[in-house]
C-alpha cells in the first residue's frame, strides 16, 4: 500500500498565504528507545483545518505536544506561527491557542474567572480583557453562564469554555487535541459547529487530532493519517476516499461460511478486495455495488450459506484508514 | 508579575471559597493547642497513695498527717491506709493505686534515737511523670520532717535563690509558639508544590504550560498563594491563642516583628514543601510524606521539649529544622517581651532558607510534561 503524500502537498498547504502557519520537518520523538513519532513532515496553511487521524497510541498527542512546546523534540523541527518551537518556545506559545486532551479549566472557578486568569497569563492588557472575554463567551454561547462554576456545566459546555479559554489571547493557530472525546453525540455536533464558526470568524489555522472519522471528515480540509508514529497518508478527505480501490463497501455477515469463502467472494466480478473480519463478518470493496451485491447473494444461495446481515455504503474514512493501516481504528 | 499574581489569584479564590478547608487548616491546630496545653500542662492530681503503717508510733502519725495535708491542699494524692505491704505492692502493680508509702516498724523509735530512720516509697516507674512527682512530694515531706524546730541564726548550708524574669508560664502558653508554627505548616500542606502535583494528576497543568509563563513565575505564583494561606492561618491562631493564653502585646515594634516571623515562617515552609515536591508526580507521595514530616519537624524544634535535652544527633536535626527557628522566634516575641536582637538569627535563617529552597525548586522544576 502506498501512502498518498505528494511532494507539492507538503510544500504548499491547501489554503493560506505566502508562508505556512505550521511547518513540521522530519520530526522524531523517542522515549527511552521507543519511537513514538517517527520522521513526520507536513505543513498547515493559514486558515486551513488540518486533521491528525489515528487510533489511541498512534502518536497524535505526542506530535501535538511537541508542536505546542509541552515536550521537547528528539530530532527534526517544528515551526509554529513563524517561531521554531525549540528555539523560541515563548514566541510559539503566544501565537497558538491550545486545548489539551484533558480538561484544563478549573472546576471550582467560574467561567469568567477561568478566562480572566488565562488572559492574564497570556499578558492581555487589563483594558482589553473584559471586552475580549465577553465577545468570546458570546461566540461560544456561554454569556448566560459567565458566573457559573465550571463544575456545574455539562461536558459539552465545559469544552466550549476550553475553546474560549484557548482563544483569549487571539492566537492565529489553534490546536485541539481530541476535542470531542467523551462527549455525547449532541454535544459533539455543537462543538463541531462552534469550531467551524470560530475558525471562519477569526481565520484561524486549526490543527485537530481525533480518532473519530466522522469528525475528521466533517471538519478537516486535509487529513494526515498517523499509525505507529508514522505518517501513512496525507490528503483532502475526498482524495483519500478516492484513493481506496472500490467505491462501495459491502459489509456482510454469513452464518457458518465454508473455509474457502474468501476466495469464492473474490471471484465475484467487480470485487477489489475481501477482508474476513470476526464472527463470519466480511468486508468487500467493489466498483459495482448493486451488481456485486446481487451476485454475492446468488452465490450464497447456491452454496447454501445463510446471510445474517448485509449493508452497502460508499467508501468512508474508516475504509481509508483500514486501507492504509491494515486494521480498523478500534483494533 | 501579572502572571505570578494570576496563578496566586486562582489558588486564593478557591481557598477563600472553601469554608471547610479554611476551618480545617486554621482551627485544627487550635484544637491541638487546647488539648496538648491542658494534657501536658497540668499538675498530677487525684491519684491514690497506699500507706502501710507498720510503726503506729507518734512519728508515723506525723507523716500520715502531712500526707493528709497534701491531699487537702494540693490534692496530689489521696492517702489510703493498707494493712500489709504485699497487698499495697500488688495494687501498685495492677494500677489500683499509683504508689505506696511504707512506714516501717520502729520508725518512731529510730527518729527519736536519730539512727537513720527510713520511709519506703514504692512507685510504678513505668509512668515516669507520676513517679517523679511522688518522689518530689516525698522528698519535700522528708525535708519538712527533718527541719529543726528552731532555725539557726547563721545558716551553714548554701542556698540558691531563683529569680524568675517572667510571670509563671502555663504549659499552654509554652506550647503556643509551637502551635502557631504547626498551624502554618498544616496550611502549607494545601498549597505550593502539592497543588501542582494535583494539577499534574488531573492534567490541568497542561493549560498553564502552553502559556508564556516561565517556570520560576509559576513556582512563585503557587508559593505566593500557599504562603498567603499559611499566613492567614498563622494570624488567626496567633490571635486566638494570645486571647486564650492571656498574652497582650501593645508594643508596635513587637507586633511588627511577630508579623514578620509569620510571613517568613510561611514563606520558608511553602518553599521547603515545593522544593521537596519539585520532581514528584504521584499525588499519593505528599500524603504519605507529610503525616510523618509533621512529626519529624515539630518534635525536634523545641516546641514541646527543650532542644538542650536532646542527644547530639537530634540537636543537629534541630539546627537545620526551620521549625526550630520559628518556634524560638515566636517564643521570644510572645513570652519574653524581647526585641529584634533576640530573633535576628531566626529571621536570618528563615529568610536564607526561603531563598535557597525557592532557588532549588526553580532549578529542579521541569517546565515540560
């Protein structure tokens, strides 16, 4: 499997002006001999939403922590907002807003107090603090809750506090490390909408890590798939989907299929690949969805193999991930 | 300094909004003062002394009358007559009585004949405090019995006259400096480096580390908040303790020196704990350490027992223990009406200790994850 990482893509981000907002070159992070991030390079343009997609432990958080000055880089270089994070970490910190994976707002303080304290930490002048915080609270729909203690807010509202907190010093680049992990579906959608709205209002470059395919698909202009510390694919979501052989995915579960069933399925016209998953579940990639489905059901009838469940869908980022890494995100 | 004050503000907002935390840190040391002050400070009273009179003579009667006089006045013990020595000794062993006095047969005869008369005192020496009290009482009783009926005009024995510089100091007053020091230390345990360990455990510190705050600024902010909490605690217990002990200070200089000692003690303690916790990540470690550390620092300080009575190695511990200097300084200000001349070594030690431990923390502190 060849990764979709083209030279021009690295040199010229999808959006943006003359210089990239983030430039990562051959970055490596090792922990006592273990390589968590292995020779990764990419660029993010101004105003671009860039997704780092991968399972837990793939190295996404390590990568984002190096770019946000939280951990030192073993080798390579990361330039954020024009500042090399190893040479001028303070410059980089002033240019970026960061929402770490863990909840970093103080639960015992009010929403306003949390934002006010971070405004002071970032050196926002006294005269500007209140108007900036009021505007941010308006943007994240928390004006009504400004004096409420954070511990009294729902998970989704707390995430919105975090988003506002990360923007209190008006950064040009925004890092979000798994911003919707642990949220219910309604809160996730609300956070997505918030991110899109704020990004458009402020023309931010956004780097987001996630292990949710739908999140990456919906939010990101480009996606980098990371697995075992390596960059295995980097492109626009649509291009990544097109790069997977077969435009349709058929997921089918048979009851007691014979030993050579994979070979039988592969012989159906139009089938590009067959993966045998657990409990009689098979995943077929095909260019001819309806014809392949009909042929497969005919085959099962002829061979007296009972079909238990069947679903047909277009290629998703899940399929892209499986294609490039050889396994599903949840493996 | 805005960033330093922002870190301190966060901590103090939380502290002053938590009445339970404030009460715990300020009032528990006060309870300790009351309990220890009364538990250690009292005289032995209401004990029972077995008296075995095997003489039944006039001199034995004189001894028994003197014992009854002690009972009526100081009430150190209540003398109870026993018929035989064996039962009395058995009752001392099983704790029914705290001591036994045996007046042997022919005691009166020996007194009159001046042939070395003896009274036997049997004590439970597993309880050193009561046994030494009994020995003291009986020695006083023997001195009274030995006193000549008519004093010589020219005393031939050397006598020592003691002049007490200060009014009688109850044990609770003696303990007050230690209790103030302990209150400050207890408050320190909910601030400084320990707060940062909790922040690390919850991941909150990542939020700070992505801001432009420097390591020394972060430490200074945490220590400032911790010191303010400890100072508040020290001030409260000093005020209440002075009211309870009847100590009044009108001299504005002494009030200033007292406040300076509170500030320096709080600063020294918070910097010490932050230094100790600079590389700790596990929030269970401070909980495991501080219960013991409390004892390790408090008892060698002279707060309860004088440093002069310690073995050499323990005196060395006392010499590097910041508690020692805090207790000494508070004692000089509260009990001795002393001025700066009495506390400058304490002030100097605490200030240097603060600077050294803060610098050590700044050097050890990792500003990355």
